[in-house]
C-alpha cells in the first residue's frame, strides 16, 4: 500500500525544454529568422553589391537610421489603407448582398464586375489625380477599388450557392425571399465574407502604395520612390519591410476576427 502511495505522490519527470515548445506558434519566427540568415549568407558569399540586393544587416541599419521618416510614412500608409479597406468592406458587403439576391442580378452584374476588376488600378490613378488632386484621397480610393472585388465576389457567391433543396423546403414552409436571405443566405455567406477580408486587406496595401508612388507626397510608396531615385536601395528595402510588417499585422487581425465570428464554420483537418 505504501508503495502505491509513493508512486502516486512521485512527481512526473520534467519534460525537456524542446518538448515544451509550441512549434506551431514558434514556426513563423523560426522561418523568418532562417530566411534572413540565408539571405545574409547569400549576399556575403556571392559578394552582391548593396545597390542590387542589400544584406538584411544593412536593411536593419537603414531602418534604424531613417526610423523617423519610415514611422511617419508608415502611419500615413496605414491610415489611407484602413480607410479604403473600410469603404470596401461596407460597399462590398452591400453590393455582394444585392448581387446575390437574385440569379438575374447575379448574371447581369457579375460580368461587369469581372471587367472592372480586369482594369489595372495603376491605370486608374491618373484619373483619380485629375479628379481629386495629389494626396491621400487617390491612395484611399485606389485601396478601395483594389480590395472591393474579392469582398463582393465572396459574399455574392455565398448567397448564390444556397442549395435549391433548402430553398424549396423553406418555401414549402411559407418562407418568403427575404426570410430565406436573412435566416439562411446571409449566415451562410458570412464565412465567405470574413475569409475575403484577409485577402482584401493585403490588396488594399498594394493599392495605397501604388497610388503613393505615383500621386502622393507622403506614405511608404512615396518614400520608396524617393529612395529609389537616390539609389538608396537599403532604404527601399526598409520601406518594404515596414510595409510587410503592417500587412502581417492587419492580416492577423482579420484572421482573428474571422475565427471569432465564424469559428463554427471551420473544422480543422490539419495535424501538427
């Protein structure tokens, strides 16, 4: 009996530190460090000039040296991107619901949406400059235009793919078109909608930077364009790094929102 008690009270042996690491959460950091390490080694081994491909050490040095302008222009880019993205969310959700309301509307407007999305947004920037002048407005509208399409398409697809059997059953129970949309269509389209936000926010950054490069005196796009004209390649890459960090942060926020709002619609099939 005493031996049994001793076995129960005996503490479990401590697991090795490597076994206690959450490799899923640690993997993004490990892969990022590995990427920069390989990059640094490749630049040094092949003796690449910094005007072609600067080493990460030189990029981080430029990030430290030009921290103030990078920070100010990053905030400007984040501001215009966020505003354009919010406009795309509101407008895309509304238009997506409208297009998905009827198969006739879907068939009529969907080709127009595809044609609109096929137009390179950089070609639209000069028109926006003519209309609104140089500044934050063209950048905000470019971010809106480029991130608008995936939201519309995903919401409309979610509504348009309601099973006909489901609609027939609901109609047989006396449900009207509005009832079907409110109780089945819109909840069904929400996973599509929140999933599209992750794509739309990254595209919004593309739109803002493209516009800032062409038609703005502020923002990371303008900063990188000015650095490129001075052959300050490390500063260009520092601006790209700042833009990547902003994109990752905003994407993570959208992924968190998606998980919180539509976690019920996802089933994990991936193992560690």
